[in-house]
């Protein structure tokens, strides 16, 4: 079943490691989490320990981090280089959105739009190279609050697909949006170390079962956001039916599997995941 960011970064994600903003005197580094990041991987990148990162950021659950979340890391000579003040460039990859690129580099989306003359943030073309505006060295970062909250994704095309699939299967579109936010930040290019893929982080075994026993035809969850969201929405419907329409139990099953949920077993990180799903839904898509 999908697992929230508990995966080692794939080669593609490793190549897209976001540039961090280095403070002056404190030598701390502010890193924006991207799909594929884990604390163990980031601790290795920044030559520190998970315990030190947890302490520095007041993290209550090291298994629960989100795309777009900002984390502080101890700086030093081995830390990733900061973005040059004059800016940098980035070649848009298939599946990228401007909001993801902004989160990826830790630069406000409107600054990227202004620097590149982009009028429509939902219309960017894979293969085009854009300028990422540089940021001046920041002052000493203030300690981040204990509760980190993922940013609200912006992708009209993804949102339209979610609403279409949710309506088709009788699932709350707001619930699907929240699950997609926590699972991938609405990023179709997300791939986990267990090969969960896409916006809804569909596992290969789940995809095969849905294709064989539920849909009866092949879907392309690894390359098509439409098919991936279709699978995720249908799977949530199945879990809702199996749990008597209980949304919290269905979301728990989406994360840890239906069998342990039906047996009354809930892992600590499952409960954190469920709580965050509904906090995201109630914050960004109430009602």
C-alpha cells in the first residue's frame, strides 16, 4: 500500500535535490522537502544524524514529512552549495508543475513567473529551461514550529481529474485531494523505493489487482496522472465500502493495508498519517 515519503530517493529525485538557502552566522541550511525525501536520506546528504535533525526541527514523527515542508539542517563545508544570488536555471521535466518547482527550489512561484514572463502558471512545457531567481543570503533561520504543514498544491489539471474520478466513484473529492497532497504533493513523477508511483502513490501489487480484478483492463498508473488518480479514487471507494463508509478507517487502510485495520491494529505512524490527511482536508478543502 502507499507509504508517505518512507522511501529512499530514486535516481531521478537525487538529481533534482533542491538547492538550500544557507544562513550566515548560524551555518544552518534550510531544505525544502521534495517527493522522495526521507530523513535518513537527508541526514546522509547533509552529513548529520536523524536524531540531530529531529531535535533541530522539533519533529514528533520522523516517518512523517511532506513535499514542500521546510527543514533545518546543520551547515558546514560538506553541505550542498546555496543558489547563486544571480539565480540558476532549471530544465522542466515531464510531470513538473510550477508550484512543485517553486517548492523544490524554495522560491516563491510568483518570482519564477516574473523572471520568466509566465502568464499562466499551469502552462509550462517539458524541455524548456527557465530561470530560478536567486535569493540573497538569509538571516539566521528562526526555529521551525513543531507542526509542519504541507503547502496547498496548485495544478488545475490534476484538480479537475481528481474531481472527475471522485464523482465517478462516489468519493469525496476533498478527501482524494488531501490524500494526494500528503502522498505526493500532486506530483505524478513521484516514485518510492518500493515502487509506489504517481499522484496517489499506487503500489505495483495494488495496480495489478485493480487492473485484473476490478477494472478488467490495463491502466498506465506510472505514466498517466489520469490513470493513477483513477486507480487511487477507485481504491478509496473499495476501502470505504469495506469499512462501512468510515473515512478514517478507509484512509488508515490506504496507508497500512486493509487487513490490519480490520483486525483493529493501527501503527503509530498510521494515526499520524490519518490525522494529517484530515487536517489538510479541513484546512484547504473544508465542507
